[in-house]
C-alpha cells in the first residue's frame, strides 16, 4: 500500500519462513480457543521478582482479550514463543530492541509508540545545545501538526484530510532527516538514523484503521499487575507464576469485555467439577 509516496513494508522484508505449528498463545492453555492470528496486538513488559531473581511480566493485549506471561527473559525469544514466527498482524509496541529484532527476523509490521517518540523529541527540545533544540522543535512541530489534522479530520472532506496529511507527513520527514551538514551532534544523528531505518513504523495507524498510534492500551492493562507486584513482592515458585498468569489473564480479559471475573471463575470451577470444558473468556459476538 502506498501512502504519500512511500510503500508500506514489513521490517525485514517479505515473509519467507517455513510453516510452523500453531504457537501456544495462552499461558498453560488458559483457554485454547483464544485466536492467535489476529489483526493487531499491543505488547509491553515490566520487571518481576521471584525469590530475589529477576523475571519479566509480558502483556499481550488484543481487541477482545489480554494475556500475561511471566518469563526469565526480556528478549525476542518470548515473542517467538507467544506470537510465533508466522504472526500476520500488526504489533503495537515501544522502541525496545527485542521488538525491533522480532519484527526484523519475522518480517512483522509494527506500530511504534508515538507517545514515547514525542517524549524523546521533547527531551531534544530542552537539551542545552542550540542545534539539538532547533532540530527537536522542528520535529515536534511536525508531530503536533499531524495530531492537529487528525483531530480535525471529521470536519474536513476526505480530499482535504489526505492533502493536509500529505503536507504534514513531508514536514515531519524534512525535520527528521535534515541536510548532511546538520548531523553534527550525536542526538541528532541517532534520531535521524532511527527515522531512516524505522520511521515508517511510527505511522502505520494512518493507513490501517483501528490501529492506536500509542501503546497506552497495553500499559493500562498492566497497571493492576504492577500494583499486585508491589503488594505481593512477586512470586515464590513456578506454580505461583502459573497462577498469577492465569488470574491476571482472566481478570484483564473480563474487565475488557465488561464481565465479572468472579462469575467467570465460578462457571469455570463448576464446569471442571462437572467434567465440562471451561467457558470461553471471549464473549460471543455472533
């Protein structure tokens, strides 16, 4: 798909992987009917402790469910195990290296968090060096103009929206990739290199309906887990990790679907003792 002169592409090129078996998407098969080839996921991770050892809580947030996984690794291998090498949707995430490596190795489309980018650009605007300040202010002005147009899009005709977005998009890229003589500071070079390599991945949401430009939904889904971590001081065993993964997944998914986690767990326990399959965490939309 072309957008204002550039062609949407996956980081890492075209898919050319051998077929793999369906990855285990839910922790310990909490509900094996949860789909895994979805259009869009948001992902985030935060620290966790178990008996003084460092672990990581991973959150995978889809439109209709949330899945948590506690792992010793904060690396790409977790994404490989949970999403698999054949993930065909768009991954919303921050600019952390593990996501970039996963996107590159598996040719996955990503939407990097614009909120994180804006915070970094604001840092450039406040940096003491005048050159960095000028660069940051020019780039921030383009990003603000982008959101200004998006907030007014319902008041404009489709042709006007496309024309304005095209102009703003060019403005952002001119600011992000200045002339060769303007790269004489490390912070400017780093940001320009980021845009040259991954700049398109910050704007997938423009051409893909339903994509959030930020990673806020995953961060919001993690909040109660962070509170739980502070209260309980982590887990003590593999069984404790498994229980937390399951309970967090149920609680977050039920909250997302506006249903009672207590009632769902009551039905699941009743089904277990009656030898019946557990009820689905995802509401039937038919």
